[in-house]
C-alpha cells in the first residue's frame, strides 16, 4: 500500500528572499560555512560564518527554521519564523528573525515542537565534535531557557538530531 506517498512535492522559493531581508542573516547568505578550519576542512578558503539551516519545526501556524550558523556577538544563534500557509506563496511570507542566546560558538542543530514552544538542540557552529545542550524556546515570549547539557558523545560524535519520544507535564523524553 503506497497511499502514504506524497502525490506532489512543491518547492518554496520564499526562504532565501526572507533570509536576504533579515539584517542579521543577509550578510551570511551564500557564504562559506564555519568560523575556522577543522581537521576535515583545511585550506585557503574563507570562513565566513555562512547560513546553514539545520532545524525545521511546525508549531501551530508557524514554520520555524533554525540556523547552525552564523553564530554572532559572542553566542547568538538565530531562528526564523514564517506563516506556515504562506511559505509556498509567490511573494513569500514575511519572516521574523529570532535571536537565541545558546552560548559561545553554539548554533541550532535541530528543533522539535512541544506544548508551548520548541525544544532546541544546540551544538558547535563549526563542523566538529563538541558539547551540546537542550533548550526550551517559549513561543509566547521568544525567550530561550537552557534545560541541560547533553552527555558527551562517543569519540568524534556530534549532536545532529533531536527526536521527541514522549512529552508529559513534567518532562520530555528525547533521542539524540
């Protein structure tokens, strides 16, 4: 039974124009990723803190996209929020850029919708192993609260995905 297969795939051309309209994001669109060379990427290319979308989540009527980079001003990562139904409109939706204080060099690695907001998995902006944490983004006031650190991954591991397994009034159970 293939009834679950999408009958049509639509492409939205509205994300890039919205990113270019954001004073915080625009200077980093179409730039090289990262802030420094890594053990995998060495050479003479610019490290321009380019835009890197890593998280997507729908909460109510809003689509949120999270950016692994750029991380600016000592630890500010960014998300953008769009009207979910307008993302495929010809002129594109107006978007709101939301700063997130996740910590020095920490960007968004993934997002998960929960009651009242989003869980935000943070991790290194650069393509390297490092510390990670889970935060709660309150959709009512755009405030972010650090919930706790993620245990150190296996040697060379990086936080990449946050999967919500269970949500109760007291706790979230997640798989990273």
